[in-house]
């Protein structure tokens, strides 16, 4: 049975996360924070101001910031989805959807590790199968958030606007109120995911000492030396 890496374990660097992966990761993270804050305010205004709206325009600013953050978010999501097919072996679609026996075993081992029923994580540079599956789920939520956001935004656009075509989404979503409810629930799903993601990444960084957190800045992880293992 293997053990989590100690300070004396010989390690080598593996280039795991390419630059587009790292950029989209942080763009999505920052955009999500801005979208959650402005979106919550749009649904539940909590800033009390007096006088005509033209003198303060708080809701207008909140909606504008929300829209621009949504553009950044959508572009980052679509680039990451493209990289499921254009990226290296650690970024591919097969890493997110466990289809092989190896990935199913990784899923089982990860569940036991995060539940503190297994002492060691899988020694694999990329996502374990549990992390990959959670990313597949959350990116599905991202796509739903983009679709419902476009439906909600399109209702206020002029017929000549390119966004006006997304008015056709409303019937598919059983109306704008349902679209708004789905959009709101999606925000809380993403919030729960962020909390769990931070827990898992910190746990992994502290126990297996592979630089999981640092890798989202540098792109490199540190793996134990094994015979036949590729070196950086």
C-alpha cells in the first residue's frame, strides 16, 4: 500500500495544466464571484438610496457589471469546452467522464479518500475520476446558466438586437419565471461546488504534497519518482 508523499520522497515535475486551462479556471472563478454578487443584488436589492433613479443608477450599474461578467464567463466556459478536445491528455473529455476501468477505480478510491476511509490518494497528475466527474457536472450547470441568462437578458432587447433571438428560449424553459428560478438555483449549486472544491483541493495539497493548488498558477505538479514514469 502506498502512502502520501513525505518531504523525503524523490519527486519529479509533470506539466499538467496548459495555459488556456489555467486562464479559463481563474476567469471563471472571478466572473462567478462578480456574477453571484450582482445577480443576488438584482434579485434582492439591498442598497437603500433616496431620490430619482437617474441620480444613483445602482440597479443599472449592477445589471451592466453582471452582463459584462457574464460575457467573460461564457467565453471562458466555451474555451474550456473546446479544450476538452484540443488540450493535452489531462484536459481531455475522457478525464471528465469515467468510461474506462482505470477511471472507475479512481472514482472509488477518491470517494474513500475524501471520506477519510483511505489513507492515500491516487498518484495521478491530472484529475482523479471524482474530480473529473464533478467538473463534468458543474460545466453542465454552467451551460444551463448561460442559456437561462441569455433568455432573461433577451426579454429586454429590441427586435433588431442579435440577442433578441434568445427570446425563443422562454417557451422551452416554461416561461421567464421558471428560467429565473433555474438561474437562481444554479447559483447555489455553483456556490456549494466552490466550497467543496476548496475543501478537496486543500485536503489534497496538504496530504499528498503534489502541489495541486500551486499547479493552477504554474501548470506543474510534483509526482513521486517511479520506474517508467515520464519526467518533465
